[in-house]
C-alpha cells in the first residue's frame, strides 16, 4: 500500500484595508502607470494596527477548517510558513494551534521567505508519507507591511499582507502531492534581504532588494525547476491544467508561462489584487481559484516560487 498526501481543502484571509497605487502616489514618488507597467500590481491589502501575522493565519485556518467538515481534534499538526512572526518566539503555529483548539502535536514555523509555502508543503507531505501524521494544517501567512520602508519606492509598492491555508491528509490514492523540489543558494543572499534581525540590530529592519538581479535569477531558476518537475514526473507542459505561481511580478509569471508554452488563461494570477504576499501568495492564489470554481478536483497543478535566500521550489499536485 502506497501512502500519499492530498489537499482536502483550502482557505484564505485578506485584511480589510486596501491600498491602491493611487494611494501610494500621495505617499511616495511613484505613479500607477509605473507600478503596473513594471509589476502588474494595482492594489494590495494592509493589516490593521494590532493585526499580527498570527491573526491572519488563524482566520485563513478557520476558513480551511470550516470547508473541510473536520473536527479540530482530527488535525494532527500545524506548519506555518512565514518570515514575519508576531514574536521571535513562540511560533505563529502554536498560536494557531491554541486558537483552533487543536490537540497537542507538532506545531512549528518554516522560514524560506516567498518559497516558504512550498517548503512547508514538502515537510508536511514527508511527515504524512512517513506515517507520523494523518492530517496537517499548512499555512502561508505574512504581514509584509511591517518590513517596509514606506519612503523606499522600489519596495513599498510591491508587498501586501494576507494568509492562505490548506489541510493536507493521508490518502491511498495516487493523487495529491506528486513531487516537491526545494533549493537554496546562500551565495545570492545579498540580492534580497532585510536590514535588521534579532541577533544583529535587535529589530526586524526593512526589505532591501536588487530588483534587476532578482528578476534575472527568477526567470532562469524558474525555467530550470519547471523542467525538472516535467522530467521527474514524465509529463509534458500541455498536461498541466493550472500554473499556480508565486505572485511577485506579472512579468516573471508571464515568462514562466511562456517557457511552458502555456497560455495565460491557464495561469492563476492574483498579483494585481494582492501584491507580493511572500509565503502567503501561493495558498492565497490557490484558494482564490478554488473558490471561483476555476480549479477543480482531479486537475494537475504546478506550484512554484522564488524568494530571498535565494530560495526556490516547486510542487506538482493532483488536486
């Protein structure tokens, strides 16, 4: 008997406040046209004061749990992908665990920035396949606005806040997570980083990004990992129903689709509405497409992301 892990359900949450490009024009030297042309972003959601990452994660998790039909006692563990935890410790995951009334079990955070959800999904998949757990709540949640320098027009226009969640569960079918692929190259860490940290400056710092270099690496590395996924699973691009990419930049998304000879009507795009929500972007995009009815059970999905580190990863999923 072979064990696999399948996505039972999805959920997401976005803060109420919407910050448009027009709003940003009055805050920093930029224009709506400049932002849209270079990124495809039109608006993003910003968490309220006192609305920490754990609040976003809990609300997304509650949505996933509601749609699952499960009792909280049936969830064995929680993994949260985030680079913006409420505190240095404890983890966001234990706060989710407590808020949902889950039984004691593994609860921890994963930090791989924008690739975090793929990393967390891979860890949860491995734990289920090993027999350690039957159901894992996997969340990507970020309050990226807390890392922004609102006077830096190169970064403050890019990011937003939000959370997305899935419940991964044991299955004896051949569907679910078919393969995951994880990478990092620490030699590229200076391309995208924060200017602070607990053990250095004592504060979180602000995002610093060398955009042209990140873009160049993203296009090449995404093309490479997509090819690896195809070869590993012995499939062709036309067999993929949906590309669900990290929502960082519309040009990167379009470039990846072009490498796959995939039309944009088979690509889930939410970057124009959400901005870059880092580890939350893939589960947010996934839930958006599921709730709209675009993504259906049985379809083949390719999830892929690249983030600070540099880290990058992909997952092939039979939904």
